[in-house]
């Protein structure tokens, strides 16, 4: 299973008798005392839902980033989409970090920034501005394969938030069925496309339009559960050993 990995050693240095969950040390729902303060720099309900599914409900707080994504217009036009989402994720996390004071209790703070875009032939599609743009995006993707890129940045108080402790992206291929004008109009009328990159949500009504995916479903939904767990565990190990 994706969340079973990374053998840990017991305090005496001997290996454990069974695999450990990636995130037991910060998950009170599993009965383990928290070892860090997690902050999600996003108001996305999908990202909160995925963190909750990981067993982290009640173990993180949300501080919404005020970073203005419109300042990345030129980068969006010229950069590789994977570089764009990684950079955007960094900017969102860094904005929240700039508002935090140094932890007084010695408990490390990890700030999570993330961004998701749809990539159609190298053209970055973010959230539609209105229903007409949503319909146009869906028409362009009808019957075709596109990429969904989700970038994540983890900033840690252990290095004074001086830069990302981890910055990565996960890409997934998504193939749409052929959509009629009636299909598109009916879906846009649900209102679901309006707050989602590429004007659809794979976890909702929009999932009916998806014929096939090749990659990480959760990354399409908005947050790559597995890779986040791997990267966060690595970061906490570095913090625990004083490397970070």
C-alpha cells in the first residue's frame, strides 16, 4: 500500500517488527502524539479532504495564502507547466511563512503550499473566469488527452523558512470522452467547474467525463497523497536528526 513504507528504527536502533505508516508521528487519530505543526496554505476543500483521508483530520490548520497568482502571468506564458506549479506552490507557502513567528515550544512548523493546473498541449488552464470560459475549456478537452500537474512545496521552521525543504510536482494523463454541447452546458450549469483548474472536478459530477487516467487520481483531485506522505516523512526525519 502507498502509505506503508520507510522502515523506522526503534530507540535502541533495532528495526521494527512490522512496516510503519508514513505519517503516524503526526496523526492523533492514530493515537500518536503530534511531532510538528502542520499548516496548509490553501483554502481548497479538496486538499483538506485529502489530508483528512490520510488520517490528519484535526492535526493541521489552514492559513490561506494571500499570494496574487496574477503576478505569475508571464511565467505561466513562458515556463514549463511543471516548473510553473512548483514555483506557484512555493510562493503560496512563502507568503504564509512571512506571517509566522518563530515557534517558541521547539515544535517544528511545516507549511504546505500547492497548486494544480491543467496542461493542454502546453497551454496552462487554471480556474475559469466565467461560464463561457469554462465551456470553452471543456470543448477543447473533449475527446482528447491532457495533463494535470500538481505542485507542492514544504517550508520548515527548522531552516527559518529560508527556502523550500521539498518542492516537487506530480503529473497525470487524463483522457476525456467525446462531449456534446448539451453535455458541456449541463455540466457548466451545475456550477462545479467554476472553482477548479481546467473547469472540471474528477471527484464529482465531472468524473463522468473522464474515460481514462494514467497516474495519480489524487493529484488530479488537487493533492498527491502518496508523494506528499513520502516527502513529509523524509523532511521530518531530517528535522529529527538535525540535518534540516
